């Protein structure tokens, strides 16, 4: 166990993250059968260069 997040591009990825009780970061540049905004992600990134900063923001927000 430890800190984790799920990065993906589909509703299956979103459902998996929720089942695992970890934050879901959606990528706007992957395969998806629906607009990425409809995946219910904790965050959306448009490039992997945004990932580390996004994960840091999610972690800070979870600390309150």
C-alpha cells in the first residue's frame, strides 16, 4: 500500500479507479468513447508533462 492514482482514458479506467478508491486522472489525448469531461475524473491532463504537477495538487488537496 501507499499513495496511488490511476491514469487512463476510458470509462473502464474511471470505474477501476473508483473501485480501488484512488484518484483518477483522465488523459484527453487517449482513446475514449465519450468526452473526457464525462468520465468523472479528479483531474484531466492534456499532456504527460502535466502529470507530476497534477498528482502533487491532488495530494495536497487530499490533505485538506
